[in-house]
């Protein structure tokens, strides 16, 4: 027997409630579509309309201005994901947990999952069938232990769950930094060098969360970055390389979903990091990948032993997925370059490409070193010749020219790229020598100033480790677009400037 | 320096959005109090007003009907928990994760937590400082392994985090059933018997989630159950016992919070069950506790080995917390009593207390057995005399009289307690013998009919295991208050009636 007609349908309405990632559906408490025994607030419901299905978290309202009894209110992102029109008829029923959640429970109990089970979990994740709590359950169940085979299956399933890019060349090189270091915009120098040499390097980057600027944010001050797949391919065909935002191309969407829950929980396991990086690169069609692991007390990786574990895992998964992975460890004790924030970092990058005398040497050297390693994948440049070739392409102006070509090909940016109009200096409290810089504190201050949303906000660093400073001398300058940002960032810097000063003669310092 | 004045405050407004358990705060996208670098939708924020603090999940709106740019909208339960007035000024800042979340992360990584760490987690839980995701992280981190000492610390911390009841007598007896069996309202018979004998038995019960009726729901059809602590004490002083809803007395509120997340995740670990039961009983001031573990294929505990593990754990924790625990295992293969749903179960209970010939024998026998065990804690009744004494009190009418006294003392109920006006029979598809009854299916059908929200909805069972049935003969009758409930429940029963029939001659049956 069919009782579908007994369950009243509701008409879609858009409610202006932005929940970021979790789907929310608002229903009137007086709605005939709600059976009291099965619906309670914050339970999961399944919406159906014309063959489309969406799982959402139920919020109940008594206010007819939000939803009338015969309506269902969808907030952002639920309205967008459901892809229905206002007024469409929807039926609501209690959501059954996705079947793959049984595998998550098994994992929590210590079992090892099969490729199929992991594949089903990733499929349900990408279909937004998991609530935040259920995503957390999967992440935490996997956090205590994950076998190499499970990691491999997870990475592959994540790559398969979104767009897979293909390229006409046999070799596609790529680089990735595990992040955490302020500044450090090497990709925007490495890509034009490597592309100018002739290797294909279609770089997709993330926006900055939780750092004050990602490569996509910084590149966006110079050119458009939200290219679709075909546009991206056209740019690469013309320039050998590109510097675009990966979000628009839908590479490994499961990764974005997992990260949206990892971040508020501050869960950061090695396995998740490897699955995240390699699923994106596999989806991007990379065949050779250079991974930069900065090591430092306030970096993501604190010591060489941890870097080695991460390296082994990357190599293991890369090997089996057909990506040749090379890992380099770099100095992650302090910011790379002088600017922190999109506009300031873009200025550093362009200064290096233009060979300006004030260009930050550390950024230049690191970019040359990474580009050199990538270039040595050219059979003609093996055995240490890569660095010299990279320097030749940079100093001879070929890299700058290639960057200008990429910028032109990607098109003009829509974002206002001016340095913040307000500034304030953070000064040394006493004479000394810079003994340490806390990358986390520097990131927080730059974000508080407004970066990356305000592209011109951030910090200009004047002093690095080893530099002598006198009391009252500026350590860095805060830039912001508004007084609140400037003052809040300054207050944060006053509480903890992120600098450790050592006495000139003694070894130990205090902040 | 203080910059508090730079951060604009918002005025509290109530928005009609019921989220059940998670705190939600709605803020306008144009609000000056939102700094873009630190606020994103579904991030956690900290609200402060006159020394009060509340953590909430941020929802951003563009609709001034929800919130104007200078307002902050609090839904239920956030408005109630914050205990502020409409129009109060509130400052908003990004919420730092509670410090105890570091211990949760350590637990996820396999560490064992100290008493202090567990105490801090429970304190933050009860202060609503944990998001659902963070609660899930704690539960899942603990699900794979929890040491006896951790379990002990958790139970103690949970009991300490709410009201602790104290009683004038040295011994306070109590009973608890781990649940899952439809019907099974023994407490409402056991309490009057034991109280009539003279032992003190202040019974607090939960409402039914996810079953079709809890003891509190069923008792509420006869008397008021939402008594405060002083009212409860007065009833116990007068009657030796009571049958009240525990929710109003705030016993182990951390338990309710953990359960609200365990349930949607279908996490049900032994340790959490023991901490849940014993923290409530410790908080209730019980010194002796009888725990009923029904065993059956569709009960919470499927076999004797699992029951034994649970018993050992209960005894271990009880011993150390000063509660003498006795565990009995009972038949959990089918419903106990004939009625499922508050009104129907109350009718069974009163029929047993009144000694009516139609009273369900299984309910009577189980209640006498449990009451007998409790009575033997009276030094004068050791060695098996408890059962006879219980029968004497029941058959002589003392238990009924005591029940009437308790009902009068608790006061008249506000709930409408009439049997559902609509009904429909579910019949046997063929001749046979009842081989098995699926408790989960029976619970689902009764809930779909409307129980426990509609107190008169539910099922009246006609056939139990071993009974012969003829094709077309009713197995049970569905009662409901409205056609939707009746028809949806009937549709569920048509898909799966929850009965397994065996052929009269053969051993095996099919549904």
C-alpha cells in the first residue's frame, strides 16, 4: 500500500540563514508534515522533490514570517545544494543514517575497513549525507589508527569523488607545501620558472584558511583565479602553467568537507594530511610532486623525525597511485619573505621576479631551490643543474615574462588590491637579538588585521631571526583597511608580539 | 590597553528557531560586530553580557526580520540558557575551544586521562561549552577504550556536576532497567510494593527516548511527575517512595548531554551505559541498586556473556562509589505486559495492582520477582522470603493503596490520558505459532502511531511467543489519535509486523 499521499508536502522557501556547510531546513511547529514521534529539533530529515534528495538538520519555528505551516525554509547552503526552486513541493521524512555509517562505527570499534567500505563513506560524504557529527565520527574513528591500505583506499576514493583532470603531456609536475609558515609564497615564483623552462605545471591552490593568505588569495590580487576546467586548460596550453584556485574545479570535494570539520576540532593527523594532499594532486592529474615540509617549533611539523614519518607515508601512497613524490624539508622557524597578507605577499613575489634589490632574499633562495628540484625532473638537467637553470630563468627575466603571460591569460582580477590605508608599528620592548618568531602568533595578528578578506591587510616584517634590534625599533608594521582591524591586531601584538628577543651577550631571551 | 569599547555590542533578540540542544546565535552579515577574518558561518562564538557567558554556533543572516545589524538573535535553547533579557547588550567574540578539549584530543590519540582531566571535560560539557562535534569527539575517543579508573572518574564527575539528593535514612533502594523492551513498566508496581513494606525508594525516571513510553510518561497519565527537589522529598517523606521525572531535578545533566549525541550517532558502549546509569543513581542518593538486564535477540543485550560483562562493570563502579549493586538478567525476547504506550501501559499497571483477572501475568510476575529481590535487602527478609512478602503486599491491596497515596501526593496530572480514538488491527497472514517478536519493530510501530507524545497512542498486544494464531486473527491493535498516525503505523506494520510465525508442525517460521 502507498501512503505517500497521506504525508503532506511542503513548499520550498528560501530563508536567509547562512550555516556555512551544514544543511538546515526550517519547518513550522504547526506543520502537518511533522509527526511528533519522529521529528525533533536538530534531528536529521530527508527532503525529496522531483527525484532530488537532500539530508538536512531540522530547525523548528513558531514564527510564520520565517515559514508558514505549509512551507519549508532552506538556508544557505541547503538551498543551493538542493537546486530546487522557490515554491517546489517537497516531502519530508526522518532521515535514515547513511548505511556507510555502520562502517564508521566498526572503525571506531577498532576494525579495519575494506576499499569498498571506505569508498561508500566517501561517496556519502560528498553527497552531503553526513552530518557534522557523523563526519567527526569518521575522522576521530580514523585518527587513532589507519592502516596503509585504508589510507590508500581513502586517498583514491577522495580523488575519484570529484573532477579528474587530464593533460596531453605524459609528465605533469606539481609542488605542494604543507603550510603554516607566514609569507612563503614560493609557488608564484616556482611556477613561472618551471613553466618558462618548458615543463607543464598546472598549479591549483587553496584559499587561506586558517592562514592570512593562500596562494589563491595572493594570486587574486594580480589576476583572476576562479577559472573553470576548460579555461584552466587553455591557460596551461598557452603558458605551460597556471596559478588558479582549486575550489572552482571541484578537485577532491571530500577533502574540503573533511577539513571543514577537522579544523574546528583541531584534528590534524598525518594520515588525513596525506590523503588530503595526494587526493587533490591525483585528481589534478599530477605525475610528479614535490612536497615542501617546513620544520620549526611553531610549524606544522616540529622535528625531522615527524617529517620523515610524513615523507614515508607520502611516498608510499604516491608510489601506489602513480605519482612520483619527492619530499624536501625546509627551514620553518620563521616567516618566508617580508610581507604577510595577499597584497604584501604579491609585492614580495613581484620584487623577486623583477630582481629588485629590496626583494626578500629568503623567498628568492627558497623558490630557486624548489624550482631547481622540479627542473631536475627534466632528463637533460639531472645531477644538480636544476638550481643554476632556475637562477638563469629568474635573473634573465624569463620567469617574470612568463608570470606576466600567465596573469594575462588568466584575466584581470575583480578584487581591489591596495595596501591597507592604516598602519601601526609594533616595536621591540628592549635591545636584543631576534631569537625566535612564533609563526602561529604572526598568522593570528595578520588575520586579526583583516587578511585575507581585506587583501591589503597584513604585516610587513622588518626583523628576522638573528637580527639585532634596539628598544623602540619596529619589528613589523600592521596594515589594515579599518581602525577596528588595526587596533585589534595591535592589541593582540601587545599581548604577544610573536617575537622572542635574546640579550646581545646572553644566550637566553624572554619575550 | 583595553579595546572592549571598539567591539560594538549587540542587543539580544529572541528568534523562533528551536534547535533542540545546540545553541545558535543569528547575526546580520552587515553587523559591525563581525570581523570577517574571525567569523564564519557555523563557527563557534562566545557571547558575554553582565558576566554571563554562552558559547553558540554562529548563523549569519541577510534578513532584517531575523536580526537587524545591531541585534543578535538567540533561538531555543540558547535564549533560555543565556538567561538574558530581550534588549540586553551582548559582546561577541570568536570562541576559544574549551581547554579540556586538549584532553579529548589526547584520548583520541590513545592516552589515558586523569581524574582531573575527566572532571574538567564534564564541567565544560555541563556548561554547554562543547559543540555537538566536540561532544562526539569525546564519546568516540572514549568508545574504543576506557580504563576502569577513567570510567570511575567519569561516573563520579557526572554525578557531581548536577544536583545531589540526600535522604534522612541510611539505606535508599532503587531499581533500574537498561531498557529496550516494549511495555515492561515494572517500576510502577515495584515502587508501591517496596514502599508499602517500609523501604525508601525515591524513583526518578526518564521520559521515553527512543522508546514509545518511559516510566515518567506512563506515570504522567496518572499523576504529576515534574516535581522539584523539595516536592519530591515531601512525597517520599509521606509515602517512602515516588515515581517522578528525573529531568526536573537535574540529576547528572552531563548524562543527558552525552545521550543527546550518542543517540543520533547510534553509539552505545558499555562504559557509557554504566556511567549513565550509575551517575544518575549516585546523584539520586541511592545506596542499593537493582539493575534489570533483559536478554533477547532484539534487546539491548543479546546474550549472557555480554550481560556478564555489563554486570561486572556495574559492580566494579558501584562498589567504589558506595552503591551496592545487584544485577538480574530477565527474559527480553518480547514485550512485557500487553499495552505499549503511556495510557495502555498505565492500564496494565493498574490492572496488576488491582488484581484484575485480565491483568498481564508476565508483568505481574516480573514485578514480583524484582520487588522480592529489593525487599530482601531488609535484614528481616533474607534468604528468599522477599518474593512471598511482595506477593502478600500486592495481593492484599497494600501496594494499590500505596500507589493511590503516591498519586495523590504527587498531585493531579495536566496531561490528557485517554486511549486513542482510532484503531486498526494487525492480523496474522497465516496459521502458525508465534516464534519471535521483534522488540525494535514493535517500538517503532508504537512510536509511529504517536506514542509517547500522544499518550493514548500505542499498541495492545494479543499474542505472545508460543501462542497459536489463525490466519486473519489479530496479533495486536494499533491505537492513535489521528488518521495519519494510525495509517503510517499500519503501513509500517504491513511492511514488517515484528512477528515471526512458525508452522504448527515444522520448527522454522517466516514472517
